[in-house]
C-alpha cells in the first residue's frame, strides 16, 4: 500500500477514535510542515475531532506560539524529546484540544550531525493534565520518505495512545 493511502487510512481511524471519545486533537509540527493536520482535515466532519495545527518550523515559532523555552532549545536543540514535550504542553495551553501531538526532526538532505543524523525525528503525545510521552525514531530515505514515515508513525502512535493509554487514565 502506498504511503499516502496508509496515512489516509490511519487518519480516518484516528478521527473515528477521537469522535467516539468526544476528544479533540491539536498538533505542533516542524519537519512535517502541517502534514498530519492536512491528513486529519482531509475528511469531512474533521472539525468534530481536530481543533488546530501549529506549524512551528523555526525556533522562534516554537517559542512564540508554544512557549518552548530558549534554554531547552539551546541546551538540547529543536530535535529533542524535551522540546517536543514542551511543544505538546504549549499546544494544550493554546488550543481547545484534550490531546496533543508534536513532531520535530531532521528530514534532510542536510542538517544532520553524528549525534542527530538525517532521519532523526522526535515525537510527543500528551493528554491534558498528564505527562507527555515521547519517542525518537530514525527513518531512512530522502526528505519525502522521512516526512511520510514521520506522519505514519505519528498517526499510528496517537491512535495506539488513545486505545491503550488514555482509556486507562480517563
């Protein structure tokens, strides 16, 4: 199955889960440039489960829109679990959502280092009032492939998060 079809299927499943639980999702995306938000809003009726998406590509946007601390950005860099966790906290403070997703990574072709090679992507999911869950993944391929894999991983992970974690905590 093609990546775009996988993304569409996952977004549809996630929308259904969110609507069944009457939960709103908001996103903060860096390397994916709003692709998760696009997938979530491609479907009719998405306003019942998707509140808003923040595209915070620059560090200034992360600080201005999501209250990410300059100290975290300077100490760990934008591509870090600390920063994506701060991004989800900011999303929840600046939206009507109950659940937030944040993504920041190095899609390439440049920008990678020995410590954070191209394909490194950090994710965070957070339910309002609960601590963030974070993950770092390493994807292969060109810029498009890294971004597609990041969108697929994030949609699947939020879906799993809703099914497995949030239900036990609500």
